[in-house]
C-alpha cells in the first residue's frame, strides 16, 4: 500500500512489506478461549502473522485468507469435519501447507491417522506458548515438531517386531497361550475353555508352529516378549 503526503512524497507502507516476510499462520480450533490465546501469542512474535482463526474446518476453508496460509494449526476433535479429514483435504488442495495437529488426544490411533493423513507435527495442547511458536517456525523450516511423549509412541511402534500375518495367533490360540502361562495341564485348559484335550493339543501345535518354539516355556516366553500375554495375569 502507498501513502501520498501533502508535499507529493509517496512512501511505501512498511507494515505491508514486513508482512510479506512473516510466516503466515491459520488456526482451526473450536475452543474459543484456546483459539484466542494461541492467536495472541503467535501474532505477538515478530516472525509470525496470524491470518485468521476459525472454529471449524468448514469455516476456515470458506475464508479467502486460508489459501494464503503457510502453517496451519489444527485440532482433531472439531465440529463437523474432523481434523483428520481436514488434513487430508488440505494436503490434496494445498500440498505446500505445513499442518500441525494440536490436540488433547495422544492415543495411537489418532497420532498415526494424523501423520498418515499428512500432518508434519503433533502437539499436545498443554504445550507452552514458546513451544508452540517454536513448533510453527520448525514446521515452516521443514521440521516435524512433535511432543516428546508422542515421539516415544512413534519410536516404540517403529521398533516393535513385525509379525507376518501367518504368524499371528487366532483368538482361541491366544486364549490357550494365556492358559499355558498359568501352568495348567492340557486337561485343565480344556475344562476352562470347554474344549477336548485333543482340541487343546491341536491348537498348541499351531501355537508352537507360529511362534517357532518347541515347548510350553518357550511359547510363554515368546508370548510375553511379543506382548501377546501379560505376565502379571499368569
């Protein structure tokens, strides 16, 4: 924008120039007070600029300001379209946008669904203002800001042993493996689960084959290692 003074001098609006160098942020959060709080401290940072804050994905997507965003902070539990659905839509229409999920949900399903949908970061809402500002800058710079406990969940899953489909135990086999861990005889197991001794032996042979073991002790040990059974329940 240009300003023309009475003496004919024209000056460039410095604020307009400065805004072009700021990281442009949009917030989608249905909690009004949280949304306004985020907007206040993000906009206060000299390197960031909040273009708009909205209570739903539908409201945000209808705004002409949304498509100008470079970083989007989005909740998962939104009215109408969920945050997961919102991420998927944004990634299709605006692939250059960086999306950070900021939510109270830290369960595995929400974490991995958000990341698979295209979110570059996942933060718990209890992060401090400084952490949120740092996350926005990190995401814009190509990083993946993730709350530490969420990062541990992801690493734990990546480090977990991969089990082929043919190695997975059936519900009945898991039931028998848990009974094996208690030290019961085949006959006692059969009475507990209403199965003949021959039927129990048949399932145990399958368990040994799938777990690649040759004894009750090995089967129970491998079941505990794979978290198929809980040793405290034995």
